[in-house]
């Protein structure tokens, strides 16, 4: 990260903090279709991303470009409704811009959500999955380039990228709410084309349970900045080749997130209650 990028981030911190009713301690990133599923919490304030200097705007259907900040379950929470993706043409420093912004604001807990394809043949469309680890197949890392000591160390440890402590809280929340929460490894590809059946077979042999086109750069940036991360995925479809007659579409992704939306919201609220 060069000095210009860091200065842009610090300007964004100043602008955003001046708009906040409370200083959030938790940030939630909502993936494809999940902004609508989670709904709009009462109270708080909405801040269009376009009002924050340097903040990237998503061009993908199902991603709402605003932030909501307020209280949820007695906690000060920031909700990012939608995200930017590398496949949209943004450089990785823009893809992880919001995560670094939140870190510089002092937010220590990050919940990332996404929609994914089920690589694991024991998963079904609509399953909610706790992400326990990831595989980066993007061919890129957001930490490439000059390191910013203001954000983190040059060589961050990724051994527990998805916080074991927060995973325990998520399991407890799911059990208490009667929600089946599966667990698995998320693999990120570049996209935007869906994967081929041969690629899915290869990913399964590598240990992947889910495949998607986001999240991993954000988690790397969050770990670099010392944030504690929880990852949740909605398996919206079976990956290529799992169902030989199926054809993949973004419409299917949106339909599934809408169908399981109330369950996603219920689980997220139960988890926040335990933070």
C-alpha cells in the first residue's frame, strides 16, 4: 500500500466517523442477496457508499451500496450492505478498502457473509455453512506491495483466520435457535464465469466444500489488521457437475438467498447477542 492509498483511507475514516451516531465495535458484510434477506434494522443511520471518499461501488445485482450504523441486540454495529469484487475490475486495494477502513476506525470484530456453490456433495442448496478455513485461488493477495505498519505486520499469521472463539459462538447460536449449521472450507476463484465440472472435481480434491468469488481478500486484510473474523456462507446452488442436469445462474443465487433469508437474519441476530 502506498502513501496515497493510506491517505485516502484516513480521509474516509474522518468522513465516516463524522456521520456516525455511535462508534461501532462490530462490522457485518452482507453478500449477494443477503442485504435484502437481513432487512433494514430499526433506528440508526444510512450512509450511501458514494458519500465516503474512495469507497468502491458494486455493479452487481443483489448488492446494496450503503452502510447502516446503529444498535443491534444492544451492540453498536456497522452493516455493509453489499461488496465490491475483483472480477468487477477493481484492484484488490479497493476490494478490501472497507475492511481497512473499519480496522482504522477501531472495529475489532468482523462478520463476513457470502453466497456460494456447494462443492461438498453432502451439502444442499439453502444450507447455511460456518466457514472454518479458506483456499485462495484468485492468484492475488491484497497484501502485495509496500506494507503499512499502521494496519499490520509484513507477514501476518493465517493459522486461525476464522476465529475459533467466534466459531464456538456461532455454533451455540445455531443450536439455541434450532438452525442446522454445517461447516466447511471456502475456496475463492476469480470469476465472473462459474466453474467447470473439472475445476470443481479439482477443488474437491484440494479439500474445498464451498466455492465463490469473494470474501478471501477481505479476510486476509482483516487478519492483517488484527481483526477477529467470523465467516458464514449460504450454499445457494450445487456447484458445476454435482447435479449433472443443472445449469448455474445468478437468478438462482438470488432466489435461494431470498428463500432462506429469515433464517440468515435469525442466526446473525443470535450471534450478535453473544458477542
